[in-house]
C-alpha cells in the first residue's frame, strides 16, 4: 500500500523524504519492468528502443496501476520505449515547439504575454515517451540553483510579467529547500501575482505532496494554481485522489492537461472517463494537446480530423466544464492555438 496521507509521508527528522526514496526505487531497466508486469521480452513489440537520449523511468507506484500481462495497457504504453522510437518520420523534429529559439535567459521561456515559463529542472519522476522535452538540452538551458539570479533579475525587470510558471522537466523534482528558496525570491518581485506549477508528480508519485511541500505553499503570497498531467483515468487511483486533498483544502485550483495519444486515450470512452475521474478528484480538465511532432513519437500521433471528431462526441456526452480545450502548440503563435472542432456539428434534426 502506498502511503498517500501527508501525515504518513513524513520521514524521521534528518532522513530524506519518502518521495525521494520512491524515486530512487523507480524502474530504469526495461527487463525489470517487463518482469514486474509479467510480460514476455521475446515479443517483437516489446523490444526496447535504444535509450541513449531518454532512459526508461517509471515509479513503482505508477507501474503498480498497470494491468499485469497486458502490453496494450494505456499506462504502460506511455512509458514503454517502443521500437518505433528509433524510426524517423518526415515532419517529426527535434525542437517541435520552437523552444530552443525562445529561451530568453537562464531557463526562462517567454513566449506568451504576461507569463513566463521557468525551466526549473530537467529531471522528471517518469519519462513519458511522447514528450517534446525528450530532446531538450537541459544541461544548457535549465535554471540551476546558481543560475536563478539572472532569471529572477529578468523577471523583476519586466513589469509586464504577472505570472511565473514553474515547469521542466518537473519542477517538483527539486527539493523543498530549493523550491522554498525560489518561491521566496519570486514572492519578493512586486508585479508578480500568480505562481503556476506544471507537474506530473502528484499523479505518478503522490508521495510528493507531503508536509514539506505544503509548508512553502502555505507561505507564498502568490495565488497558486497547479496544472497536473494525466492522460487516462486509470492513472488517478485512490492514492492520487487522497494526495490532492490537502491542495483542495487550501483552495488551490487544480487543472489537468492531457495529450491525445494513439492507443492510450484516442476513444471517446477513455476521454469521457478521464474527465469524470478528474472531477471526482477535484481537478478540472484544461487542455487536451495534440501531440507535438517530435522525433521518435510519431507512432502516438492522430490525424487532426479524428481529434476533432472525438471532441464532438465528447462534448455531446459531458457537461461543458468537463470538456477540455483542444490545442496545438504552433511555434511563433502568441498563444496555444485552439483547434476548432464544432464545424462538423449538424443542427438538431427535427
Ligand atoms: C503552454 C505554455 C504557457 C502557458 O500557456 P497557457 O495558455 O497560459 O496555459 C506559457 N509559456 C509557455 C512557453 C508555454 O509553452
Ligand atoms: S513528466 Fe512531463 S516533462 Fe517529464 S517526461 Fe513526462 S510529459 Fe515530459
């Protein structure tokens, strides 16, 4: 049983927090993950891609939510380095969203008005195979602790910035000492109003929401919002729902972004169940992203008309507040681009 109540997540004073221990136990060897799931490594589809650039990484608690013996499991497919990763496909490139040209200073990406994204760390608790950051040169771009000073100075010098988005990688990979220091420095920048935290950790490593994290969240004057990342309802088990409770009690808005992924959630049943399960957990669907066309991830992509059709079916099934916005990130645009899906809706027949 995974301890998910913050009260149970406390390690003895001086000891590393439970989540860091969990992180060190994560699966990093393909054959160990297959053995845990009872999958046969001789199956052709289960040959692992070359892992040079982007190793396997799966927390044990997340692997425990996968169906044993099922190579089509929607959680497994998100983390398994399929052989297709080694294939190149035309139009699928290294820097799919143009971030490499947009980095303003140490770890700052300022693409959209009023908000700036701070790449706080390159590390993640899980390695999602479809991720556009799989090729991001973190060693050069991330705002390592000693390099926060220039990023903070740039934010402070721009009166137009009201919101800082901590992103990555996963910003919650940083220790709470470092996060407390960073957030303390952001608190002191007068024009800042909001702190947004883009993180997959409450989903893949619910132990991460512990007393130490809540301690610095309680001190910030900034209005805080979490944007989580779950793609399938089965990711959101009881341990996740429970881990989110202390955030909900604090009135922190919880939003979710998902990515539309072939074989994982590309049917209306999966998408509707995801929205409903998110709401049960106190989370509102925010974005459904079309895949960033990144090299090695083409096998997850879907044609845009299929995505639009899915949205039409979804919207006819769910209340409006459970229908996410379908978006694509297009390099150079002033915001994420909303993909219209309503043109195909025919007027009610009479
Ligand atoms: C997605 C993104 C944001 C946030 O966009 P919202 O539409 O406000 O959620 C900000 N900066 C960058 C670089 C982004 O990629
Ligand atoms: S946690 Fe987020 S940033 Fe990290 S690999 Fe997954 S999708 Fe990418």
